[in-house]
């Protein structure tokens, strides 16, 4: 595995409380190759009503538009996600959500150049949730280009038993917003982001499924989309490039109301969040 300077961003193995059934999955790795596609980044900018960013450097987090993993219908579950049990540990009947993560930007990724991603299962832990047991899978990703480590990332996935989505208690914003952007997360935007990330999870585009099967009142706004919007807001205002960004989902954002993307500076850092109806949906932090 490639090494990098600075403190590690990946949590420990979290063996305590982990089911023995998952022990053999810790340390499992896979490597994927792709090319950083400028067209996908420009398409996302168009979907958001933004101008494409000039230059040869891909904007931070646009690597989430890469590394598609197409699956056949036989390899896809009823929720639209790929079946587990390949690289990821088997979670039959469980529902997957992107819970949060942390990204360290060590060097820019260049458009139209090959990039490789090494992924490793760093931890599998189990916890009790209000709707039943939760299984957290922590992934470590390292993205390299031209022999140089560019991005080090921790990604947190959570699997839960099928159950109607309960309305979480809304948390107030962490502070008064200094920066703010408002947009409408309509079905067209959600469809386009699903297409750009090859994400077929039905909660983002199938209203009947989202409502009748998973219990949401509307279509769910993608966690990665909210994280990108928060980081883009910070990049517009912070005086230096963002070197580290962390984010955590707190409550689902839906297509039923405008989404507020907010931030407040704290020296070389910024607190960031998305909100609907006065409650925080995702919270993040950017550091230069």
C-alpha cells in the first residue's frame, strides 16, 4: 500500500463487537483503473447550473464520478444496489446507505489521465440502532496518478435491516451561516447525479419505491451530492486550497423542499452543513 505524509485519516479496525463472520473480510483489497473524465465533471456543473471549472485539475471529489461498477440485473438487488458478497462482505436483505467519510487531498487529479484506486476493507463493526442492528463497513481508498498518491479517503457505509424510514430528530445548525447557497433538488437533478455516478439505488429516482418500500416521504438527495456541494461552497470562500474534508449524514434530505448549503469560516477551517426545514441533513468540515 502506498504511504503518505500527515496523520492517518482511517479509523482503526474496530474489532470490538465485530461478528466473527466478518473477521476474514478485514484487509481485503481490490484495485480499479479509470481515466479522469472531464465530460462528467462538466456535466455535473451543467446539472447544478454552474460553469465548468477551467484548467487541467479535476475539482475535488469529482473522483466520485469515476470507477463505475456496472452490474447485470442478476447481480443487482431489489433496491437497485449491487448484491454484496463480491468485494464487500455479504449483507443479504440489508439496506445500504453512505454514512460519511473523510478525504485528504494530497495532489490534484488531472483530467484525461489514467488513475488507479486501491480499496481496502478497514473495519466491519456492528451496533444497535433504533430500527434494529446496524453494520458499519469502513473502506480505505487510495487514488494514484502517474505514480503519485493524490487522494486518501475513508468511506463509511452502513447496512440496516429493511424497515420503514423513521423521521430523525432534527438538529439545529452548528452556528450562524456566513455563506449560503440554495438549490432545488428536483427529480431531474437527482436522476442526472444517479446517472453520472452510475448509482441505481431506487430511493433517488423511484418515488413509489422510496415511499412504499423504504418509507421516505419523497426522493432522497444523494449524500455524495450534498458533500460535493458543501466542499464547493468552502472552496469558493476559503483563502487556500482545501486539504482535508470530513462529512457525516444526520438526516435524509428529500426533493420536497429547497436544500440550503451553508458554511461558516473558522480561521483556516470551515464548518459546513446542508439543511431543510431548519434541520441539518449533513454536516462537514473543511481544512486548508
